[in-house]
C-alpha cells in the first residue's frame, strides 16, 4: 500500500467488519507507553535529545518490520501538511497531543495500517496495535512482541517497584492502555447509555463518545471504553477486566435492540430506511448529519432491515466523510461550508454505490 493511500484512501482494515461481536464492537486497540532511560520525557527534552530518541527508535525499525511481517511507512510530522496530520488523527493513527510540536516527531505505520508507533509523543514510544471486533489478545501479543524487541536492543526506563516509567502517572506500571470502540445506538435510543457510563466508571473504566462536543452529544452513537489505571494491575488483569465489561455492554446493547424491534419495529424500520434514502440521494450533508444517519443505517443493516447496503461501507464513510479528509483530497483548507457539504454528500453516495448489494 503506497504512502499516498495513507492520506487518500478511506479504508482502514482494522475498522472493517469481521471479528467477534462485530455487530457492536467495531475494533480493539492495545497501546504501550515506553521511555528510554537517561533521556528526559518529550515535554522536557530539548531538540538534541528528541533527535536522539528518533535515532534510537529508527535503529530498531527493521526488527519491528520483521516482527510484524510488514514494511512500515515513516511519516515525519515536520514534513506533512496540517491537513495530512488531521487525516492521521481522524484515522486514529496519531494523537492530537503528538502535533503540539512537530519537530523530531515521526510515526511508523505498518502497511496494513493496524500498527502505529509514535516517536516523541507524550512518551518516547507509543506502540499501538488495532484489530477489528472484540479481540484484545492478538493486539496485546503484537504490541508485546514489538516491545520485547525494543527492550532487547535499547535501555528502557523501568523501576522494580513502579514498573515502566511514563510521563503521565496514570500510565505507570504496565504502561498499557486497552480500549474498544463500540456502536451503541440501542442503548442511546432507549436512554440507557448513562447507566452504562456510570457503572463503567465505578469499575475503573473510562467511557467517552468518539464524536461530539460534550458528554450529552453522542454523534454516531460510537463510544470508546478503556482502562483508567495501570499501576498495581497486570496486563492480564487490565485486558480481562475490559473484555468482561465489553461483553456485558454488548449484551445490554443487543437486549436494547431486541426491545426496539419488539415494541417499536415499524418506527425503527422507517427511521433506518429514511436515513439510508437520505445518504443515497442527498446533495448536501454536514459532518454531524452523516454520523447520525450512518449510525441508523448500520443499525438497520445489522438488524436485517436493510439488505441493499452492507456493513463494510460503515467504516469507509466514517473516514471518507470527515472534513479534514475531504479538504486534503481537494487540496484546499479554504473551502466554504456549502462546498464541503456537497463534496461530503457526493463521497457518501459514491461509497454506498460501490458497496451496494444487488
């Protein structure tokens, strides 16, 4: 896959359909934070020290490629445009914190786009591995393999009592953050989502909407659930706790969908078909409109109401309708709102046409 596709393709294999519980769980991710001994954390390091970290990370890149079985694209933040950086954020391959100072910030991205290693983010290395569906074991194994080879060649900061040393105290210990992306329209429609959020927080988990400006605006009904603490817990405990919580939420979501089908089937069926019709024929769509309509269409596909579309279009529209992605395709960050909305509607229509089930 050419590096041009990194910015010009809306496809993300790890966000495609497939995997366990994929009607509710969109993807799973494992992220490890690691730092090199004797070098200040990135927020305190000078440019010479940051350059040293970049050099050290680059020295083990061939071994990373061998471990993953794929070549990596090396993307230098200082040599990318602001729009290209935003596209990488929209694809969840880098974080916004990574862009505060682009100098000596690079990211290694596997050809399959399921592994990204940020160099000089909040920590010297942020290793993240992603797969579709509910599967935390495989990305953990993959991330741990990369970590093992890094530690075999470089001196990683580790303390016998506190574990891996990280810039943020909440990452101390294993340095592991596990997360899953969930599509929860049933719980949102039945107004049970707040119960899930509150209970999850009591279990030491963080739940936040992927899109939306505040805690009560859940655009697209997509939520990320992740562990909040790492110190004092083993990797197996962190992953096991999140996995159990995710399975429980999946059960609640399916029960909510069943209740909607049982008591509000006509209204629900009409709603998802209207959403599909708008996406197929609209000539102007805002970002928020696409997310809300797309959530309904995906629900309709998963519940068997809509046979003309397949779930595969969901992830492609999710990325292909984002503002920065469209601006980057057009080569302009100076488009008017109406121009963007027309381009967005055209992109959605094209994707739906490609994925139409005859």
